[in-house]
């Protein structure tokens, strides 16, 4: 299998000329998180800070695109769904955790009360701490999958499309010819093939 030094070095993905580091045609590539062990085209370590592309006058910068998305109703809905789950979940878990700690320090008689044989209330409550941690993790992942992931993916595609259109306008303004960029469905199909 061919080694891939580009932005997505996942197994089974062959290196192509289109998958170079910093390529805006790959919506899964995060420029800010790049540079960790990646190689540029010469075999040297890639720089952590990506060079800024020239933005033609009258077009939105990437920062403007992100601010526009952040102010959108769809983004606010995703953030609202996140907060409506996380804030009560964290409050309940920390209440349960501190109740356990307080009971263990202030009511040792209660915590030493046997439940079954050598198992006492403290052991059951301590194991309950682990159980609630796993349950909260499962509930968070399920909530994210069912309530937020699709909307967040749609927002990511909106930003990707705006950045791609901006890049195309910049290259057309500079007289550079760009190869055709696959449509969203084609890229999604490529992701499924992996």
C-alpha cells in the first residue's frame, strides 16, 4: 500500500496530486490542526502556519465567512442543542459527584452500612460513579449523533463551499486555470469507499 503524507493519511487512501496539504477541496482537512508530522512536497516538515492566500478586493475573507456562519440561525440552533444537553448533564453529574464526596467525609456511618456481605454503601456509590460516567458518555455521543452531527456537517459543507468559491474567484482573477472540483455527492461517495 502506498504511504500518504498528505492531510488525511488514513489506511487505504492512495496519494494523489489533489490531496496536497492545505487543499481546500478536502472539507475534512483542518488547516489549523495541520503541520504535525506532515511533509510538504519536498520531503521536509510542513510549516504549522499555513500561508495566507491573497484575497481579491470585494470578496469575503475566510474570517468573514466563519463570522457569517457563526451568526446564522443554523449555527445558533446547533449550539443551543449542545448547551441544552451539556449544561444539565454537567450540573447533574457534578451534583452527584460532590454528594458522594460530601457523604464519604461527613457521614462515614452511612457509607459503612453493609448492603450485601462485605459490600457497603460506599462501594456501591463508588461503582455508581463509574457507571454514570459511562452512561453520560454514551448519552452525549447518542445526542450528538441524533441531534447535532447532521446540522454541523451541513454547516461545514456551507463553509467549505464558500471557501471553494472564494478560491476559484481568486484563481480566476489571477488568470490561473483550476481543475474541476468534485461535487458534494462525489466527495461523499469517495469518503464511503474508504
